[in-house]
């Protein structure tokens, strides 16, 4: 069966539109989109690591991913006859959403230039802890005693997962700390935590500005802002180098394609899903990323790291479920 341009445009428009997600069945469709986006975002740092090994630089990936997504959304909206206009309130929000996504993109992609993908993933997933704090400070949710205990447990899981990279060894013989064994590069850790802060801000407050507007348009304008910020940075500082090997090109193109797919799915799903549902589903990302880093990059992961990551994720998931039940 052959499809013309109009049929293909309509098909893409149906996928990228969020109007069909407002029904009960659409709610499950939104969860499905978020899951797809989570899988693709899980692969970004693995591809990015391949790109860096081939000579690419973080700012190349940052600038390319924003440009590719903005161009994709522009073509889809133009083909479908959509408008690029937004209400003032929503248009203003695209700038701070762009700041959050810029923090996520620059921080996360740059962190794996200094630390292993597995460590960057673990540090990024401190963001659900920040979501809980932000929601409490803004009056959207209360942190009850049980939930507070789970969040403390999640932090303990984070410490165990980082373990040997911060000089901490946990085994049946007890807990040992040796400062001379610290190998975690503070630059990579700081960049990953900046990314976590950006994701937390986006997840906590972004959904409210996607209501009753086309998420594709919000996504388009946010990416235009980010292209401007990235271009300004490159013009002043530099730091753009193309890959110099086939593996580097695979990593570069793969990371860009994964970002475009993930962000389309994220924006489409967040219009329907609550911050808690979004954060809970995204908790699958560390496990997928750790497996990808182990299988594709051959990174060594210890039993202690997996145990700590499991404690972290289970604590966050139960905390999210308790928060949802109490609302």
C-alpha cells in the first residue's frame, strides 16, 4: 500500500497531536507514549558516549538535538496547517521550560564526558527527590512522615549506588570509607545534578502550561529558545567538533534521533498525566540506561551499584504512589 504526502502528514500529525489523549483510553495511550520516550531517552547517553569516543563534542550534540527537533516540529505543523501562536501565558512559559530543558541537555550530555554513563544516570535520578521537595514548597503536595522516610531511604540508596566511586564499600562485613579511593570526577557529578534540577523543574511545573494548547507548538518554541542559547554559547566559547569515525557518527546521529523521539513523546504525554505519574514512569530509565551502558559500552557495574540503584528506585516509586494516593 502506497501513501501520498497528505496521508503521511496526517499520520505524523495524529501521532504528535495530544487531542486524542483526553479520553480514558487516551490516558493509557499517554502512558504508552511516556514509556516509549523513556526508552529512547535511556539510550541518549550511551550514544553520546560513542559520539565523544569518535571525536564529537557535547555542544555539537546539544545544538544538533535542539535544531533537529525544532525542524521536525516545524515541518509537521506546516504540513498539517497548524498555527505557531500561543496565549501569552503559555508563550512566556516556553522560555523557562527552555531553561529547564537546557539544564537537562547540557548537564546530562556533558557529564558523561567526565564520568561513566551509569554514574550519570544514578545522579540524574535524584530528580524525583527534588520533585517532591518542589511540590511541597509550592503547596501542591505535602510530604508526610512515611513519604519523608522513603525519600531518606532513596537518598541512602543513592549513596550505596555511588559507593566505590565515592570511596564507600558496603558488604556483609560492614561499611568502610576510604577517601583515597574516591574516583568520582566532581565536574561530571555537578553537571549531572544540574541536569537533575532541570528535569525536576520541568516535571513539576511544565504540565500546567501544556493544558489546552498544542504541545507541539510549546515544544517548538522551547527548542527555538534553546537553539538561540546554544548558538550564543558556541559563538562566544566554541566547542563544536564533528565526529571523526563511523562509530562517532553512529553515536551522534543516534543520540540526536533518540532526543527528538523522546521529547515528542514527553510533551504529548505530560498534557494528560500528573507529575507523579510522569515521575513514576520515568523511573524505568536508570535500569534501561544501566543495561545499555553494560551491553553496548561494556561498562563494569558492581553488585553494590545495582543494589543501591534498586533501593533508590523502589523508594522513589513507593513515595510517588503514596503521594498520588494522598492527593
